C-alpha cells in the first residue's frame, strides 16, 4: 500500500454511511442507457445475463427433446425425417452441454463467487464481459444454423470419419466444431477469472478452511476446465483443419487415426461431466446447512472429496471407448478408476445425510429439490458403476440404458440442485422471493415427470433399443414403452414451464426479500438484495466458516479502500491476509468490439483459411484499444 | 427346402418379438455371463438405493437435539463406516467385473470365422474356406451353427459401425483402419436380431442384421446352398427379370453369381430370396415389398445409396419376381 496520498485520495474511513454509499455508487455504478449496458463490467449484471441466456438455451433444448419424443412415440413414425432428426439430437446434446449446463454453472459463479468471498468485482472483469459476448455469439451461431437447416447432424461427439470431409459434406460439421471454439474461449476465460478471484480476492480472514463450499467447488471446477478444455480445442481445430485445408489427422488411409479423435474428445468429455456436476454439489453443500439449521457436517472431507473427484475425473475417459477394441489390460485400469470415483461421491452423500440426520430440516423448495436430487442422482450414480464395468458396458453402451443413465446423473445430479439454487438465490439476484406454493408443484412435477420419462429407458436399452435412431420397427415391441415415455415427458415439461412462469411472476409480484431471507450463514447474504454495484460498503472480515451465524449482529469490517475510484482488496492465497489495494477496471466497450472481431474471424474461417490471416488485424486493433493505458496515475498504481 | 423348425421359431419370435434383440434373454455363452453380472450389479444397486432412501426419510422424520460436538462425533463414525462399506462393495464389483471379462477374451481355435464389414447402411458377410471356391459373400443375414464358437472379424468400409446382437454377446465396434473381432457360441437354435449401435449417419436406425443359429446339419445345408451359383430362372417372367438385372443399372453395384451382374458396391444378391428381410431389416422378403423397394428406394429408406432406376410396371414385376426367386 502506498503511503503517499495524492490530494484527492478519498478513503472510506473519512465518510459516514450515507455519503459512503453515495460515493461508492457513483464510482461503481453502470451508467444507464444502451452504451452503459454494453460496456458494463459489473459481475452481477454479466452474471445475471449469463444465467438468463443459459436458461433460454435450456428451454430451447427442452423443446428439441420434446420433438424427439414426439417422433419416437410411435414405431416408424413420420413426424420428423432422418435428416432433421439427426440435427435435432445433435443440437439438443450440443446445446445442453455447451450452451446450458457448463455456462449456467459458471454464470452462477460469476454472480455469486465475488459476493461469497466478500469482494467488489470479479478478477479481470473486462475479460468477463468479453467471455459473455463470445458465448452469446456461439449460441446464436448454433441456433441460426439449425433454423437455416444447416445445423450439425453428426452427434454432439462428432465422431470421425462421419464428421470428416468425406462423409459430412456442407458446413454442418464445421459449425459444430467452431461453436465448440466459441464456448471454450468463454469457459476458459471465466475459469481463469474465478481461480484468481478465489485465490487473491477473498475477504480478510477467509483462510482456505473458511471458504464456502460452493466457492471450493467452483475453484476445483475452474481448474478442471483449464486442464480439460484444451483437449477438445485441439480436437475440434484438427477436425476443422482436416475439413478446410485437407490435413489428415483422422484419416486412416493417410496415416491418421480415427480413435485419436475419441481419445481427445473424451479426455475432455468425461471431465466435462464433472465440470457440470461439481458446481451442483457445491450448491447443495452451501444450501443444505441453511435448511438443516446447523453447520455442514464434514467440511474437510467434503473439500477433499471435491478435489479428489476433480483429479479422478481425468482418469476415466476410456470408459466411453470400451467397445472400440482397446487392450483388455488398459480397459481394466479404467474400470477400476471409473468405479473408484464412487468413493468421493459416496463421501459427499454420507456427509449430507449426516447433516440432515443431526440437523432440524425445514422443507422449503430448495430443500425439496435437494431431496429430489437424492432420489434421482443415486440411481444415476449406481448405473454409472454398471457402465464402468467393461463386460456390462459392452451390452448397454450406445443404448437407451446410457441415455437414461446420463440424464439421471446430469438432470438429477445437476439440474435439480440448480433449480433449487435458483429458488434459493433468486431473492439475492432480484430482491424478491419466488413462490413456495408454486415451488412445491415445480419440485413434484419435475421429480415425477423426470422419473417416469427416464426410468423406462433403462429397460428399453436392455431390450435392445439403440441410441440416435429416428425410427424403430413395430415388431421390436418398444412402442408401448416409448409412448409412455413420450407422455411422461409432457409432465416433465410442465414442471419446467411452471418454473419459468414463477420466475417471471416473482420478478414483479414476489414479496420483498430483505438481506437474508433464509437466515443463511455466508457473506452474499450480508448485503442488500439485490446487492449495490459495489457489493459491500465496507469489506467484511471473516473469523469462521459461517460468518453470519457466528457474528449475528454485525460483521467486523476492513477499511481504507478508496471511494473515488474502483479499488478492491488483494489478500494472500492461504490465510487471506491483506496484501494490497488493487485498481479494478472501469467499464469499457472494447470487450464487446473485441468479441465481435474474434467471432467474425472464427465464423469466416469456416469458409476460408484466409479469414484467420485478415481477421487477426481487427482483433489485434480491438485488443490494443482494450488495453490502452489511460495515463492517469491510479491506473499505474 | 422346407425347414419346419425354422418356421416354428420364426412364428415364436413374432409372438414374443420384443425378445429377439434383448440383453435380458441371453442365448449365447457370452450373453449369459453378462446377464449374471448384470443382475449382481442391479441387485446391489437397488439395495444401496433403498438403504440411502431409508436413512434420508428417517433423518427428515426424527427430531433429535444433540449437542453439536456429540452429533459430530457420532456422524464421523457413521460416515466412516459407510465409506468403508462403499470401498468394500466397489472392490467386490470391480473383482466380479474382472472375473467376467476373462472368459470373454478366451480364444477358440476351432471357431467358425466370419468376416463382417459395415457399410452405410448394411452389412457384408464373408464366409471363408481353405478351398477358395468354397468361400462366399452374403449380406444382412448370417447363419451360424449351434454349439460351435463363432469368431466374427469386424471391419468398416466407410464410417464407424458397431456389431451388436444382444442375445448372443455384447457389442464391438467396426472402425476404419482397425481390425476387431468378437467370439461367442450360440447355445440354442433361434433367430436373433442385431442392430448397428454406433451412430453412422442418416439411416443408422435401419441397419439391422439377422443371425440365424441352427443345428450343424442345417447350417451345412445352408452353407452348400450359398456356395452354389444363382438358381436359373424358372419361367419367362423370371428370365426377363434376369435380363433386366444384367442390362439395367442394377449390375453396376450388385453381384449375382452365375450371371453377368458383378458390381461390388452394393450387397451380393446371389441368394437374396433366401434371406428373410430386405434392405437391412426394413422390409419382409416378399414380391410386393421387393417391388416397392426397387420402385422407390429413397422413399422407403431416405438417404441410402441405391438410386431409383426407371422401370415400367411389367419390368418391375419381372425383376422383383426374379430377385425373390433367388433362393
């Protein structure tokens, strides 16, 4: 910290509450108007946008799911032809994985992590704005392509050679591969921001053993993203090169290898599952104490389990390839590692059960969604143990059994906690409560609708129904159960519809929430709902893992930050001792312009490799403007 | 050649049709192994799920008020025990899985070898023999002898496909540039259906394979019949059909041994009429279905590689009659 104070240096210690809030608002607020909205770097505004966009993609992907169920309700139905059906299931999977599940988890982190660790903005806030625009462009690319009947039709896994130059003519596979690039850029950017925010911007006193469990989850998830995503970027770039400039990475006739694609894709693809699941377990660990009215049992084992899951996630990818004829010895290793991941997951389940057992549970909607999680995720985890076994996998691989399995894991394991998290944190985002009465209906419809839809798929898979088929002959005898599944899907859709209705209704008509409507223990509840642009008038000081429970009347605070410019506190990695005051970037339109330039370059490169050459120029110009030093002394401080 | 037992099995299969492509009705040694393993895992899973649900319900229902220190100590013991139990169960299941893998890898020296190649969207089967003139090609329907190990060598002609006949064995992929194989033994006679299990493009849904397991004598008779050249036309109409096959575009892609049709892009049609289905499991082998298929292949199976060849009604009649007669 500098000892010399310029004459205009205004510190928070000099001001009374009211004028402090006024001064901070003037410094941190996002200006009104379109330009203000496009230039903002406020993590709360960007986080809210991210969440809303991701839920739009959930709804769109859900509609595709219903279309598939319409076609499959009867044998040899002719509602949707094979070409459109292949696009639909490809876009459904791609959309749900890359445009909904991963972004929505990161979006929650963008909003909540800075609040939970008690800082004023996320690290690298302009990068954060950039990442949102790139993500949005990726989503628009996929959906516009789909509407124009050039949606990818090679599966969300895009196996070569089917997605290669010889068998996938046109631009469909290129759009898939380039959309991957868009969403990977945004995911990597957010991951870096979160790692830095968590490690360097925690409130004083929030040593690593006092970090909220959701924040721990996001830290681990971010490291998994940073380590896993490059594999798929290498793969999709190699695919684009094969298609665009005739390299032969995946062409066996020219010394390439078809299985190389699968290794690269699943080296990313399996950790991807945990990139979605680990944030969800963090949400549970953060919500459960509030509704059990006691601190979480087993903080340390829970943190270790999450870290262990993140590490083991990288040792499982081959279980997606058990039928490709790899050597038995290698397959056996991956059976053992795939089963071993049941242990850290078991630890978490048991710790949560202990928290419920020794707590005084209250059945509010978030808690109901956690119970729905228990009911649904555990069967998904157990069928996961089944598909981890090489011999069993040879029967169920690529059948509806696997479709059932991963929907149990992803919807039961991640979407159910996520819906609970929306009910839980909505008051913080919007300042109003969602309806408990509607929430019960939502929980009930989702739980019943989901299980009736997806449980029969286990049996269909064992009866021989393979995945990704647009039709099946009547004599297979799958018709009755498929009709039942399709009708149940309507119940599930009704649950989601009711949820969306409640979200819109509560924004206007929900009762006002106040700072801490649930009586929760973590820092995001120590400020107004919704929080002011500067998050906290004074930076809280943390002395335990449950600060709001352990100092219920008022939190100690750290002072000395400037009011007349954006400034936040940098603390040490393990102990969170204050180290420095750090300037936080102001609003800027350049992240948007840089995103437009980057996306145009990537999009044009689908058509000609020269786009990369010429497209670099505007990208470089935009980045230069973005990072141009302003010359003011505080910028260089 | 009438084969009453085969007909009877065919009728039986249509009666309980949902079982002719099912992992739950194992009819081969490998599938039986897997079935046992499946139930071991399933029962374990159900017991674990019920136990967790019971604890959850009791936890919600009970209203204990213990001091937190006492509660934490007891919870620590319970969670520790549950984790230990998880480790034991997981190790047990892993071991069971290894033990079940071993017989799958065993090699049978006396096995019947069939080479199967996946195409978009049909199967080409090659039966080899030490005497070169006793090898033959067929498509979309293979016959195997009951009680003798069969080794299927798997290859792909274009994209990745996957061989899966669940009543007999688990699946194995057919990958361009790689050679895979799977060995199993059918334990009783019957007709089993398989289906491509790896997404392979537009008509992935309609890429079925029929496996007919029959007693060794019946299998040998079938084999001799397949080795023979195509049966000559029996009447005027069939003769006209053969002439059309040779003259029109058909012969560019298809082979009928004993005629001048010698194309190799599409399935071998030498004994087409002896197969039960047409177009990789899409249509029954009848004259009507044959005429419908030839008249509009893209309407029946959109996207497949067979073009529509313009024919008059009489020509269509003759050609279908001839093809169905190729027993």
